[in-house]
């Protein structure tokens, strides 16, 4: 199975997060700022290597907490 961001994911999300194609682990690439954006929602796709390939989709929600409060 290969894990990837769906085609509709914005460039900003791809700059902020990375996804490991082999295990689906999502990692943060930079610092999140609550004042800039308090949450991120983006679709992720899991595809098998069959012929034809089958896929499943889910929505990932990341809620940013304001550490100043």
C-alpha cells in the first residue's frame, strides 16, 4: 500500500506536512502558528499496487492549540 496526499491538497499543506509513502506517517515540516491558522484538514489516499489499483480515502484533521493561552 502507498500513502499519498490527495490531488486536491493545497501547496501550503504540502509545505507544512509530509507523508511517508510506506507507512502513512504524517510529519510536521515547520512550525505551526495558531494565529495564522488554527486547524488543517486535508484528504489522504491509500492505494494498493494491484492492476487496476484500488484506493481508499480519509480526511486528516490537525487542530493547532494556542500555547500562549
